C-alpha cells in the first residue's frame, strides 16, 4: 500500500474521531474553519478541533451565566431598588425560558430518534430520557 494514501488519511480521521468520542465528546455537524476537520463538543460545552487543536467556543453555559451576572450587577448600580428587582426577575425569567426551550428541543429530538429506533434497549433508554426531561420541565414550570 502506498504511504499517505486516501485510505490511510480516512483511517486517521476515524481514529481521531473515535478517540474524542470515547472521551465523551460529541461530533458536531460543523467543521473547523482552519483545517476542515469535524468539530467536537466536550462535556463542558467547549467546542474544539482535535486535529489542529483550534478552540472556537469556551463553555457557552458559563458565558451566559457570566453575562447575566454582569447584567444584574449593572442593574444594582444604576436603578432604584424596585426597578432592580423587576429587572433581575426579567433576567431570571429569560434564563428559565431558555432552559425550557432547550428541554423542549431535546424532547422533540428524542421523539424523532425514538421513531427511527428498532432496538429494544435503545427504545427503553430514549423513553427514560424523555420521561426525565418531561419531569424536569414540569418541575421548572411549577417552581415559578
């Protein structure tokens, strides 16, 4: 076999991708702007390229929380106390709406997966995940 063949390059891509997935990262449907390799997201939400080690996004959830805390601090510095409370409640409600949207998207995604699944074990897993997300969504809605 020829050194550097197309087969060897494809095999390297599979090895790198497999290694990342074994670490718990998920492959995204997006590609690195630098090298064209598929991007991965780790358990913390960091998006990166394992091929050229380019990091694109640093933890989306942490960034959102930091932004919201900064907004709350700015409100405290600028507004009278009643307005502060209302604005902070609005920020918290926006966070809850975002969480509900995420949960609903995941529920819909899992129902689509369930429709295509024929393996009994996976059907049970997906069903349990859907049940947990529905309970979580109900708990969040009832806690308001």
